[in-house]
């Protein structure tokens, strides 16, 4: 491919953290090929996040693209980037006539890709955003960046205005700390009761605590009798759409969460963000460290293999030894450093 401005499409219809990990690709394209146009193919629930990035020009609905592949060429898309093994989207790009289609060198991609990236993502302890950037290599676009540099390449600047009622909840005289205890089943979670203990370890005169989460996650917290209903915690679970969640995080001072989308959003916005991670392949801190100048991670083990006393092979909401082993006192020490 000649190095000239072009029209690109990045396909990532998965969870919010996956979306964040792909945004540096758009930044790299824009910086190296000024004048290029970048489409992002996603799902409606992630659209507010996608459109927050200054590097994304247009959003395309993933299901609409599958139903009408010709829309890609109608939009003038010349390059289709598919940084995960999502064959149905790659096949749609081929049927739609996109001339350059980049995928991982794998038997599953031979049917639709015509540019390939050689990559082993199994037990390679490399950040997901760095792995995604490699998909620019066949196009002659610089693909090697440091993790610190990638943390500046998200561009989460087109934020909605925070509603006055939510802004009034923030206390300018205290550190406004957000806890996001659940992951919508997408990650291994720190026990909700540990978040309760964390709150007890923080000085209430210096820290105001908020809890966020989806309506379904609120139901889980109520069932577990954790965090909600306490006078020293402001409950925002089930009350914020994604646009207002992003705006609220920007106005807050810090967040603690397991490895889930809101963690990556908070870090990308530049506030303190601490992620708690297990040691399992593909979901370690090395793979999903929150990107941003104040992003931090904490793990009990760097690497963990499934066995009695360690992580279960499949996560189904049961206790995970890697997460249970992270003590509230350790997390509290990190937050107290932020206060200093």
C-alpha cells in the first residue's frame, strides 16, 4: 500500500475494554497519514465511547454492516482492519468489495484476508493495544510504540456535558473515588465484600465514595449485601448511561475496579485508575494494564495456571484465588498515595 491518505475501517464489536485497546490504531493512522478517514465498526452500546475519541470520524453499526456489506464500499472504505478472529465480519468485508483486508495469519482468516500479521497471542505477555497496533504493519504504518506512548493515543476528548445533578454530587473538598465492583461477567472480579472493607479503611473526611454499575450489576450487589444502602457511599448503579458515565469519571478523581471496560475508560480520561487482575493468560495485568498517565494495576500472581487453590479454568462467578488473595489493605495503600 502506498503511503497516502485513505479510508480505513477498524472492526471491534466486542466489549468496552476491547474498543479502548483499538483506539490507538486510529491515532497512528491519523498521525502517519494525515487526511485519512477512520470508521469504527461497533455496537450501539459502545457507540458513545467510540464517538468520544477525536481519532474516529464515523461510527458504523456492526449488525447493519453484516446485513449490508456493500455499505463499506459505498462509504469509500479501502482498508478493513480486523484485529480479532471475527470471521463473519471479515467475510462481510470481502463480500462488500473492500480491496485491502488485514487479519492475523491463521487458517480461519485465509477465506477473507489478503494482508496478514504473524502474531502469537496465546501466552505472550504483551499489552492488547500493542498487539492491535501490529495490524498496521502490512500497510507500512509504524506499529511499534511504548506503552507510555500508547496511553496518550486514545483521544477521549469529545465528552458529553455532565448533568448538573450529577456534578452536584461531587465534593470539591474531598477525593471523589469511584468503585466499579462488577464486570458484567466479562472478567474475574474482586469480591464485593472486599470493596466494603476498602471503604472502611479510607478516611471519610478526605474521601467521598461512589459506586457505579449496570442495573443487572446493582441486583447482584443487593443480593450479595455489599456496598449499597450505606450512608457513607453514594449509589449511582443503574443511573448512568455510557455518555454520562464517561462524563462523571472525567469529573471524579480516581477509580478502583477489576479488569473491565470502565477501568480502561477512567484511565484513558487521565484520572487515577487502579485495576485488579488475576494471573491467567490473556486477562493478566500485562495484557490489560489500564492505559493512561495515572493507570495502575495490582495482581497477586504474575502467572497462574488452573489447579486446586489457583484460578478455575473457566470463570463462572465463583471465587478466584488470584483475586481473593489481593487484600483490601493493599488497595487502600494505593488510594491513600493518591490523596497525598
